[in-house]
C-alpha cells in the first residue's frame, strides 16, 4: 500500500518537470525569434538611415547643378557672397567660365575654384570666391549643415574638338558637416554624392543678319549717313530690303574691296517682304523668329532679358543706363523707345560685348549715341538733323520700314551681335548628358 501511494506522487513530479522543459524550450524559441526580428529591425533602421543620407546628399548635389545653372543665366554682377549687385558687371558666368571675356573665342573655364552654398531649410548661404592661381573653395562658415560646391570643365567631342558654347557642371553634395563640401572632403560627412551635367548656351540671336541694314519693307537711307560692311564672311552686304532701297545725296556706302556697291544693295527680297506681310505689326513675331529663333514673347520671358517700359527719351535713357550698369545686355521694349542727347550715356555696349535692343514698336534715335550691338524694331527713325551722330556698330533689323534723314554710321560688326560661344544667351541642359557617381 505504501508502494502504491508512492508511485502517483512520483509520476506527478515527472509531469511537472516535462512542463518546465517545454516552457523553457518555448521561451528559448521565442527569444531566438525576438532576437532575429530585432536584428532585422536594426538592419532596416540602418538601411533606412543610410538611404536617407544618400538621398539627401544626392538632392543637395542636384540642387547645386540647378543653382549653378540659374546663376549662369543671371547677367548681374556678383559679390563674394554670390549676392546680385549693380557695380562692375562681373557676372557669375564671366567669373567662372569666361575669364577671357569679351573675346568669346571659346570656353575659358576657371579651374580649381569651387563656389557653393550651405543649405538651411529653404535658405542658402553661398560663397563665390574670386579665381586666382591657387585652389579657391567656398567659405561657408562652420555651421554643421548640408552643402554643395560646383566646378566647371570644358567640353570636347570624341575627336577632342572643343565645343565653344558648352560647359560641364560637376556638383558635389554632402550631408551635414562643418566645412564646405568638395571632392576632397568625402570623409567629413555621413554621405556624399556627385552629379554632373553638360549645359550649352543658346545664343540670343540664332541667325545673324548678313547685311548691315535689313528691312522687311522699304529702306530709306537719307541725310549724311554712312553704311559699311567690310566683312567677307557676310559678302559685304550693306542693305537688304523686302521692297525698295532709296539713298540720299549725302549717303555713303562701303563694302569689301573689289565688290561694286550696287551688288551689296539687295532690294525686292521676297523672303523678307513675305515675312513682313505675314506680320505687319511684328506682334506675330514672324520676322523676329527668322533671326532670333523664338517668338518675342519667349524672348521677353527669358531670364537674361530686361523688359523696360518707358515714355520718352529721357525716361528710356535713364532706365537703360540703370539696367546696363546692373549687367543686363538684352532688352525688350514693349511700346518702343527713344534716345537722344539727354541719355545719361553716350556709348551703349562695348566691342565684343554688344547689346540687343528689341521692340515690336518704333524706335527713334536723335543725338550723339553709339550702340555696339543689334537693334530690332517694327520701324526705325534716325532723325539727327545735324545735332549729332547716331552710330551702330553691329546691325539693324526692322520688321517694316527704315527712315533716316540725319547723320551717323551703321557699321556691320558680327563680333558685337553675340551669336557664338558663351556670350549672351540662355544656358540649358543637354539631354542625355546627366551623370551621377
């Protein structure tokens, strides 16, 4: 009886040990699962953090490309903090990719100079160091913030031929760090990224006129006016008119040596008269588009074009002078413009850096004014009446008629028209040139 009473008690203890063992096994298995899940969670957190840093650096680098493109399209002078000024007209473009300006013989990139910015939310703190013989890096302070710097390089084709109108922007972006983000500081931040893209200049004037004076309708050259074209590349054309050409007794012409003046005066050009007839007020931009490869509305909206609405010669001269001193070289006058001796300047534009004065209305120039560049208008009236000379070193185009009964000189100068290289125009991305590293 004692033995029988002992066995159930012993069996009960055996069942308790089994339950404990199973519980321990379940606890151990659950711990392994939890540890595995925790390991996966930590891994995902690290991956997400790395992805966030990588994406942030990439976006900062891309912002650098956009910033540099925008700065290259602004004509204003800049200070060392990249702020737009109105002083010596040393623009971002001229400082970094046109150091040989205004010759515009090709891309003249400043090497070893890294302008850039730090990014604090929507605020940029920027630095545009002046190029020198040594490496210059943007001075951006010591605040621990994301930043980027940009560098520029000339562009050549597969045969090594330089493209005079293109430049490669390489932007290096970093997550938060104290110093400026440059290719040599990759270890100073959690993540870096590099983006590269080729941008190319689309000249303001797409097709240069071949004649010094181009008229959609008749060209009436009177007074003591001189028209010269000594450039062989343009065949020395002096006047190209859609209808008739008339010359006053005091008019003087000079073309390339050996060519009769009569051969340089081209009248009844149906291509011009058809454009003028299709666009009698210049509002449809037919004549304009033939030379500028855009509409007037597109030209007026371009970031490098200054729109000026003025009421008289004094007002026009004052506004043009202010804008020119700020760095603007392309102008649009929606209601026409006039200039005379009251203008606060006597010369507008310099050789190699001409201006473009565009209006769908009329222009009237009366006085001692020298314009280096191109004038385009609906009709033009040069009415000096002996009070001075109105000279243009470049070219003049009218949608409709041209009238002159004063003094002055129109000298065809292709170098002042701005059709080549990195001169006046809008910098745009070249499709397919984008790269990241």
